[in-house]
């Protein structure tokens, strides 16, 4: 709540430039606040030399946290095919639910969904599958997906909700958080449970990847988090698992949709997607020029590998953003990761350090990449890589 104390306001206008939202104007020597524009940021309060602005933010604490129980994930599908991130979220959710001794549910949205994929969600850890099957959900749009998930959460009141930090998740999960008036920790790389307080410990890179922050949502439910691809392991598929499939109907009639699905444009720049590849050959600033990525492509062709890149090489325009590995790119977890001419800044390491086996090629023996590498080659990549290609022939 915010108000002007009429007896104290002298119309000095000191509060007007302090408001970044143009919510204050002075009329007849008295400040007036447009409540439709005001965000209750409080910047105007210290700007007033006469203490004429009073603000009190409401306490949105949910009193009955114990009424929220269970873990829920969002199951991402595309054209009727379950995406890999869905199984990773189910694996993470299953482990959290077991720690809390509670149920794991998942929500899947789409149109004409086949029972086969619904059963797959159970085989991969779900105790209950909420199915929202509607023509409105055939193609992803923020508004109907938000309404579908929000209504399901409100009715079932899970204490934890997880979604992949994919393009889809990053688009609509913040809307879900706003509708539920709860916090959101985005791009988590680790999840754990404080069993004493029954709180989700959400770990993610902060301050440009220089530190890892662990975040709690102590006063609100659900505890909402998006999780990066390839940082969580799915559980082993088990066809003997049983669960409940619940079909739900959502009324979209009154929903205002501000966007329109036109078409899907496939990324043709990658023969093998880096997020799915077993082997990745990545290049950095050490390649010196965009045409030198051709050397990596020759090595990748011999290995059946995907091409990755550091942020420096992407920012230089040497290769498309879809190849970028790191905090501001893709998180990958291949069996083998070969870093060529990459120094190993923390922002890059965040995206690839979970790889099963890391090989680093760099002429600087002090490069940070060697600290995480399982095997390091100190040398000129323009000599080392041709020698590797020759050997592979």
C-alpha cells in the first residue's frame, strides 16, 4: 500500500524524477500516485524531504505451508515425442520425492497425446500423470500453457515444481511463478532437500558464474525451479512401475492470447545436436579465425561428433549461437568432450564439466581447462589436431 500524507506534502516535486515508472505527478501542489503504474519499489520514499509518502508492502507469506505436499514436474513433448529433458526432470523429481517420502506427479500438455508416451512417464518415475489434451495446446504458446499448469498446481498443491530450463520452460515458467505469487530459481545445476525444514535447496551459478548460490523459498509454495539440460540423470526405465493417469479439462474460452504460432524453423546448422551428442569437439579463441572451425569439423567427422564452441568464438561471429556451450549457452554431458583452444573460463566450465571424459588441447600449460581435464595435451592445436585426424584415418 502507498499513499500521500496530505498534511505533509508541499508539492516540491522531488519525488517525480525518483519514480522510474512515471507514476507520480503533482497537481495543485499535491503529489498524486497512479496505482496502475506504481510497482511499490519505494524509490520515492527517501526522495521526499518531508516524509510525505507512506508505503507498506503487504506480507504474502503463505501461513499453511504444510498443506502443500508432493513433487511435480512438467513433461515437455514435441510433436507427440517426449523430450529428453522430461526424463531428466522425472529423475530429479523422483529422488526429491523419495527424500521427502512423498508422491511424484507430472503434467503433460498437448493435443491427441498417445497412451504410449503417457506410460513412458510412469516407467521413468512418475506416480501420477496429469494429462491436459486440447487442440489449443497442439503448438506451444505461453498463455494456454501457463493457464493449464497454473490450474493444475492450484488444485493439487505440490510443494515442489520442476521444469527444464529449455526455450519452452524459460518462456512460460516465469509467467507461472507470477500467477502463483511464488519465487522462481532459474537454470539450477543442483537440487537437494533440507529434510529438517522440508525446503528445496536450489543451486545455480551467480555473478557471471564466479560463485554458486544456493537459494531457498522459505515462505512461499510451491518451490519453483527450472533445471539445466544434462545436469540431472534420468532413472532407469522400469516397465513394471505402475501409476495413475488423470485426464483434466481446462476452459480456455476466456483466455486472451497475444501471440500466434506461425511455423517451426528447424536449425539446420547442426548435423548432430550438441545436447544429444556422445562426443563433442569444441573450439575457442585459440582457433584464431572462423575458417579454422573447418579443422574441427574434419576431426568431428572422423569421430561422429558434434561441434561445440566457447562464448568468445560465438561473440566473434565465427560460429552460430546454437553451438555455444556454457552458462549462457547449452549445458552438455557427452561421453567425451574435446576442448580445442579453450582457456576454460568458469562460464564455459559450468556448461561442460559434467562430461564423462574431458580432453583439453591448449598451448598454455596454465590454462584453467587443464584443472578439469582428464587428459591434457599442451601444444599447438594446428599441429595436434591434424596429427589426430591422420591417426584416425
